[in-house]
C-alpha cells in the first residue's frame, strides 16, 4: 500500500501522541545524492534511525512520515519492518510536508509532535519529555539548548555591528510538541514561511515553552554532521 490514508497503522493504542515526521527534503547542504532522509548512517537510512527511536517512545500511538513524492511506496516498504507507519507525499517546503502529514492525523489524537527525520538520533526520552510538558498544560513545547558560541550581528560587508546577549538565546531542536488544535490552527493561519512549527504558533500569539534539548538531537545538515552522528550513534548504543 503506498498511502495509508485510513491511518490504520497504529503503534500503541494507549498512546496519546501522533508524531509527524517531515522527511521529504533534498539535503542540498549535504551535497549531491539521494534525498537526505534516505542517505546512510552506518549502513542504515537516516529515516530508519529516526523512526526506530520515535517508535520506542511509549506515548507514541501513531507515526506519519512525509516522504519525497517519488519515494512514498519505497519509504513505506523500508519502514514497515521497523514500525507501523503511515506515509504521505511531502511538499515543496518543510511546512508543506508537515501540513500534508498533519492532514491525516485523526481528530481524536490530542497531542502532535513534529520531528525532523534529519534529527535521526533524538532519543525516545526526548519525545517523552516534550509530550509530558504538553500533557501538563502547555500549548506548544520545544526542546532547546543554550548557545555556546559568542554571537555577533554582522553587516553584509562583514563589519561587526554588535555582540548579542547569548544568555537569552537558545538553539531549537525537534521533536516539537503541540496540542493538536493549536498546531492545526497555526498551520491554517500561516501566511508566510516559517523554519519551525513553533514559529507559526508564536505568530498566533500563543505561548511556547522550552524544555531541555539533547545533544543527540543534532540535525544532520552538512557533511560534517554525518561524521558527528556516526560518533554519536556509537555513544548511544
Ligand atoms: N520540502 C521539504 C523540506 C524539508 N523537509 C524535512 O524537514 C526536515 C528539516 O529540513 P532540513 O534539515 O533543512 O532538510 P533539507 O530541506 O533536506 O535540507 P537542505 O536545505 O540542505 O536541502 C528534514 O527532515 C527534511 O527531510 C521536508 O519534509 N520537506
Ligand atoms: C525545525 C528545525 O529543525 C528547528 O531547529 C529547523 O528550524 C529546520 O530548519 P531548516 O532550515 O529546514 O534546516
């Protein structure tokens, strides 16, 4: 089956969380090759690593993957031995892919997490931490880490304009968690593009809460990140 729109692929019937996994990106910054989610880390596609960890989180009832449109059937076949998943065709931008996956999440699922396939080593505990904060009453929850470098504001010609107070900055990861209605409203209202889903919730004027992120939730973006992830994978085993 190429597209389980009846969403029968349930993982844990007692879970209260659906995880939407945007995995349709090309991976331009990683260099030429297959779509990023299908590139290999120690012999397995990034998406397989990501789904294995997602499925290990006890709260997760279902997983919806947004795959490159030409790879929907192949991704379904790839992931079926790993976990029950629903696979839909992703869109041109990340937010289009999230919207396509969100559209098949049933209305009776109260909490939705959005998780980049590119953050393929995010541990199950991180999913649980984010979901628990939503369950405790937050509308929108993001895992975040303190910024460790000094941050400068710089003009186009390279001239430094100033130093930013890094104590108030955070580097934001996924999975990001939402009350399902809040995420649907944010996507419906999103007039312009946003780089993360919490950004769309912020534009609604709703509060977004940070919880501690994880070094293992590194986003594989550049070739050096694959090398780092190879090492992190060994540490996580
Ligand atoms: N049209 C898109 C673009 C991105 N993504 C997904 O969104 C996540 C975060 O995107 P990023 O890491 O920026 O991936 P790419 O867009 O593939 O990277 P690049 O910009 O280097 O092409 C990834 O899991 C990616 O597959 C997606 O589902 N659909
Ligand atoms: C969602 C995200 O991973 C949070 O850090 C990030 O915004 C994705 O950004 P990208 O430009 O699509 O890599």
